[in-house]
């Protein structure tokens, strides 16, 4: 019966694990809902600020900000947004794969890279992988704040201003739906291409454009607006990634709970077989003994 | 009934206020502003201070912003509020902190490598010990 007892303890420990994973699943499900709300709440600001920047660029075609000018690419900066904790399936791994793929493509063209890691997992990744890490920030928690990101974003923007990087990308997981999260690499700087397209589309559809009164002046306003714009874009990436993290964790924990259930079923079958085998053996021993007497 | 216009106050983290109002009063960098219906399009930076929103019935609501932008369009006023206290030196401090964090991560990298090497050496030593013990057992038996 020793084997049967071992199996019983094994079943017990798997049941405990199952309790933990199903609890984590439920926690992740409720956190995901809140993270999604935060994701939605950050959208109006980004939309408004994009409109305003578009208007200014429209009204002052003669003034081109550095952030709108495409220049020759010698160095590229990446802001990599990851989660702080693990146990969320392949979320971070897929993201890092996307980073490596892009990094390799740039390296092959002789471009140098700089990285900024947001989230503990990204920091740990760059520790192993190497690469020039210029800024890092972890422990953003479930409700990240813009304040936490200002420093890291500032470093990357300074690098851009000083010509140490010529392009800036942000890499994060896009929340497609609860089941699907997709790693995306999005260009932050220079803004020119997509902003230009937006502008043309708007000009064709919008009946009238207007110029603002500026206080203090257009140039200074545009400078600080663009910084806010980039910050809000990075913030949105972080919030979206947080929603992805919870969704991925929910799915991962759900499948872990299901797998534990399957394991328990299998083990119970084995346990019952072992128990019956032991009983049969005992009976045949008794019968054999009686026959001998 | 007085004329009214739409006002939106948004921050990067949440939408704070949205609705029809009669007047908006805010602290711009060049002085306090009162926006009434029909104001010319305007864009200004805001100082930290209250944004007062006066509703149709004369009811007043106060929102405190730590800075941001005020945009006046012909039929819409939007306030892009900062959620964080902004100042050049504070931003610099935050940047420095992020830089230090990165340095620490990279320094930890060397620590990690040392740890890895130490672990490998330890495993090797353990393997050697085990081999010696097995040899001894064999020798004892033989």
C-alpha cells in the first residue's frame, strides 16, 4: 500500500496547487477589468492632445519641430514595456522576441541601439541579453502613474534632442481581446510620417481651419505639448500592457487549473487500480493459505 | 437661458469632467482667464491652480490642476491637465533616478555573472566529491 499512499499525497499537493491557480485566475480576472477601465480612461487625453498638436502643425507650417524631422538613422532607442511579475504565460517572452527581431534587423544595418526598460521583467531580460540600458524603472504596480514615467521618458527625449538617438520606438503588448495579446513595435519619434498623413486627411474633410491665439507663443507651446504627447503615448502603452498582463495571467492560470484537474483524474485512476491490485493480492494470499492448510 | 458650450477636462489617467458649461475660469501662464461662449480660439499653458467651471444654472465647480494646457475651439473648451507636479528640477531628479536604476541593473548583471560562475564551480566541486565517494565505496567493497 506504500505506492497508494504516495499517490494520495501527490493528489493532495496537486489539489493545493490547483486551489492557488484558480484563486489567481479569479484575482487576475477582476484586476483585468480595472486595468481595462484605466486603459479606456487614458484615451481621451491622447486623442485631445493629438488634435491640438495637429492643429498647431496645421496652422504653423513654417515651424518644424525637431520631433517632426526625419533624419538619417545611426542609433535607435527602444522603450520596452514589460510586466513586473511572471506567471503570465508567454506574454513577456513574445515581447522580447519581437524586440530581438527588430534589434537584429537594425544591427544588420549597422545601427546602434539604446534601451529603456519599464518593468522588472524587462530589466532582468536586458541583464541577461546585454545591450545598452540607459534608463530603467520597475515596480509600476497595477495602477501606473504618469509621474513614474517622466524620468525614463525624459532620458530618451534628451538622447533624441542631443542626437544620441535618431529614432525612438516603444514596444508593448497590444490588448486585442482577453484571449489575444499582440506585441507591437510603434514608432514614437520622429512623428512626421503618420502625423502628416493624419493632417492631410483632416484637411480634406474639415471644412474650416483656424489659428489659435497663443500664450506665450506657438513655438514654446508646441515644445512642451510634444513632450506631453510622447509621455501620454508611453503611458498608454504601459496601461495597455498592464491590462494584457492580467488577461494573460488569467488565461495561463485557467489552463494551469484545468491541467491540474486532468492530472488529478489520472492519478485517481492509478490510485484506485493500485488499491484494487492490493486487495486482490491479499485475497489470493488468504485463499492460497487456506488451500495449503 | 444663457448660451453654453461644451467643456472637457481630461488628464492622461482619466477623464475628469465633461459637460455643458457657461463659463470656465483658469490660471494661464500670462494671467487668469475667463472663457465665455464665443471666445476666440486660444491655446495656453496653465499654471498650477483651480479651474472653475460654471454651469448653466450658475452652479460652480472647482477642479485643481497642477498645470497643463487650455484649448479653446469655437464650440469646445478642453483642459489637458497634468496629473503630476511638473518642474524642471523635479523632472531632472526623476530622470536621474531612472538613470541610476539602469546603472544598478547593469551592475547587478556583473553580480549575477559572478553568482552564476560560483554556482557552476560549486556544482563541479560537488560532482568531484561524489565521484571520490563512489570510488571510496568501490575500494571498500573490493
